[in-house]
C-alpha cells in the first residue's frame, strides 16, 4: 500500500463525501469520524457506505434526503457487517462477470451499540470470512440514539439512563469490552483504534490503511458525544486529548497480528483529568466515591501495561 | 425433450438454482433445508456455477447479506426453514419494503416449541404479512417448477417483491419422486439475464437504500407495496402461461381438482393435497359422491375473488390449516377463505380444521371423515367440529367425528 506524507491542509481540502445539511447534533463525534474516514478514500474510487441503525443513520438518511455522496445502504441495527458482506460479494461476482468496471471500496459505520452488542455476531462473521471491507465503529460509549443507555462499550461508573448513579449505585458496574482486541483475535489483516488528534493524522492514516489493505479491517474510533457525556460541544478536542494523555483511550494498530502503539504520552495524566469535565462521572467526585476513581485508575493502568506488552 | 429424473424436493430446488446460476447465495444450515445450500456448495466446488456462496453465521445474517447483495445489483437468494426464518423475520420486512427481487427457498417446518423438525406451515404463515409473495407446492415437480418461475415474477418491473417458494419439510424436501426437468438452455432463456434498473453498484447513478421514513412518508411506502402485490397477480398468471408454453404444465393461483361438479370441497395447501386427491378418487369410485379439492398455490397475493368463485357452487367446505394462529377461532387459511366467502355472499356451510402440526400424518381415512362431516353439515346446517384438530392421539380427537 502506498504511503504518502500527511498534509493536513491538502487532506482537509478534499471534497466532502458526507454533505452538509444532515441532522446530527452540533459537535457530534460520529459525524467527525465519518467525514474523516471518507476523506481517506482516493477521489477516483467509488464506494458503497453501510450503516447500522443509530443516530448517524436516522440523521443522515431521512427520506427523501441522503447526506452521502456515495451509494449507501442501511438495513437494520444488528447487521451492518452481514449487509456489507452481501454488497461486497455482489461486487466480486459482477466484476468477475464483467458487469462492473469501476473500483469500489466498502465502508460501514456502526455505533458501539450496533457494533459491540447487538451487531457483534454479524461483525464477527464478516471479519472471520475476510470480506474486503472496513467496519468503522464510532464509539461514543452508550446507546445515544435512544437516549444514553448503557452498552458494553460504556466505561465503568458512567452514569447512563439505564445505569443511573443513585444513592446505592455508582453507575455502570462492569468495565468496557475490549472490542479492538477481540477483532484482532480474528486474525484480520488490519485493526486500528484511534480518536481525534489535533491534525487528524492518526485517524486519516488508519482509515487509509483500513480501506486499502486487502481483506477485512476494523477501525474503532472514540467519537465523543457532548449530550451523552455532558461536556460543552466546543470542548471535543480537549476531551479527546485527555482521553489519550490519560491512556484511557490508547491509540494503536494491529497489522497482520503485529501490535503497534501509535501514541505514548510524554507525561501520563491522572484519570481524574479525563473524568472531571464530564457530567457522566460527576458522582465520582463526591466524597463517598473517592476510592472509585482509584479503581478506575487501576483499570486504566492495567490495560495500558497489557497493551504496551502486546506492542513490544 | 424434458429430462426424466428421480429427485427429492431439495435436490430439485438445488438443480433449479444450478440452472439459473444466480450471483450470490448466503445461507445457514437448518434442517430440513440444509441440503439446498449443500448441493449449491458442491456445484460451486466443482466449478459448475458462478454463484458466490456466503457462509454466514446465522439466518439473520443470511437474509441481511442477501439484501445487501440484491441491493448491490446481484441476483440473490437464500434457503431456510422454521426457526431459521423466524430469526430472519425482521429482515423479511426489510427485503419487501426495499422492493428487492430476492427468492427464498423455504422448506416448511414447525416452529419451536417444543422443538420439532417436521412439516407444518407455522413458519411461512407467520410471515404472511411481511410483504413476500408466497407460492406453495404439493410435489417435487411443483416446487421445481415454482422455483423456475420465481425470479421472473420477483424481477418484473411491476412487481419488485421478494418471493418465498415453499415446500413441505421432509414430505416433499426429502421424498424422492419422478420429476421432469427442463433443459438448461430453456431455463436460462426463461429466467433471463438479470438487468436491474436501480442498484448500489450502478456506474451511472448513485443510490441510497433503507431510509428513515417518518410518518409523512411511511404510509405511502406500504401503499406502494400493496400495489405491487396487486400487480403481482397478473404477473404470476403471465409467467405461468409462459411456463406452460415451455413445458405443458399448467399453473394458476390454485388447482381445482374434481371441482367441476363438486358438492363438498376441501381447501388445503401443500403436500397433503396428494392424500386428499387419493381420498377423492376412492370416495367418488366407491360412493359416487361429488367431492373435490381446491389446492392453494399462491397464498400471497391472496386470490380472494377467484377462490370464492371456485367454491361458489358447493354445499359445504372444509378449510384445512397446517398451522395454528391461536386466535382461538381457527387457522390463517380458514380466516382468509371464510372472509372471501363472506364477501362473495356464499351460503355454503364452512368448517375450519387443523391438521398435520409438527409433521403429524394425515391419511385418506381422515379426509373421508372430513367429507362425511361436510355431507352431514349440508343437511343439518351445523358445523361439525369447528376449529378441531384432525388426527389427534387423545380423546379430543373424537370431537371432530
């Protein structure tokens, strides 16, 4: 795969493949993920975009308007992997039969509910079969479309509408599912985990690799949700920076089974720095919950060490 | 010259698939339809067809991938039974509303529970409101013939609806019978090359499939589906006519068997029609009583007026359902045929029986009891055993006698 030097201005000047006028919230991380992943497509390549049911789908393809400059298919909540498998297979047959000349790429988007939970089986099947497609999870850590219910991607202790913090509850009980690692164990050629960095280079280059590596690829993109997380929409880049500098959201890739760390902060910040600006963790800063922040820190440290060992 | 063979129903469907050479087949194993994808996989393994098989991890994904492939512009199909179709239920509605000309080879099997692998119609009857055309078969020959007609119906510009080609699990799917196969080149010419108008991979036009449609658009999509279902009636007959020209075998919405002078009629779907025909011959030969049969082939769209017309001259009718719907008043065929008769102001006596659930056999003796009941009902004007089960092993069985 060709690697070109990243030029921020050039990349950001590429034509948008997600048109303005969609109905996503101001400051939505999901939208930023979609726009930047689609920028990684070569301009001359065509694409079919898939989408699990979720915020993105109901806001970007409300009949009779579509925000996509490419062909697009939404089927249901739990089957974005299987649906794109069908599209990609059709492409292979029609290409073989000489009915299609153009090059098409296949990219599907799902939120964490549609990816970690209800669409997990369909995703696993698509990855195992090795279709030449990219599954992009825009992970905002809860079922945001239905109003911030807990998913298996929700961080421990988060206050959600189905794990509300209360007098005898400190929010979600369980820790997050490590989906990127699970997909890596499918032995697909490319897995990347990323979020938004100041110049978007990490997301762009990972999307480029995911799209242009032959075979199944998976991208897990932390895509903050200002409404669900409870921070000012304008603060999204700060939130992402804190997520990576506290090592809450490590950025890495797994290329043909080789784990590579993409970013190691010069100074690892305490987890409070990430938790503090978010309403969903507000209850952790009450006197009686102090020890929970310590437990959160322990979990982050443990996973960070595990990841560093994998990357060595 | 037609080819004489001996095939099971599953083999016959697989053979039709081979002759049609479709583009994409995602499928997941389930008894008793499993053999269909197995045979197709073998054709692929031996380079006999160009079809791409997708080894999906569930039936939900089977229909999801079929939808993806069909929307992309491929001729796509799958096969399943029973709980497999129950798992793809959500997707049946999506396929129909996306107006995709998918064909599903359904081998009818009872739904759990208790778990049971044998024939009844609870799977397809439960999906009767999903927007699919449903075509049923009595024999291996019929399921083969129906399968060849399915794509031309589904892909017709006035239709654009998915088609379910149904046969009875084990009875038809695994029973080996003599069959007349159509020559490959004739099947290929009959089904034709698939040339979709709108599809995801169309180089000249981009397309978006599966929108969010709120209350100001949803209702129109349903109305459009209804219009397609109404239009499908003529297309089904046109395709049958063409098929008859090719093979000499005649198909319609239903088969009328010894109905020309019948006073007592059974209405039934599927393989049990064969048993009923044997009973009719025996009754007519031994007693001269005028008994007949209406065997439904096309249940969706429902040929309401045509069925009422076919039954307009009889004195008493037994509608036989091979699936429960727990309305506590009858089965689905019973409800629809009774509605058709009411609408046509038919005065015949009507009774609705359930039979054959979970593969329970129905015998010629059972049909003779049914016809005897009809004769009594015509005299007394009282239904005998309305909504009773035929062939129960318990004391309840006596109620229908």
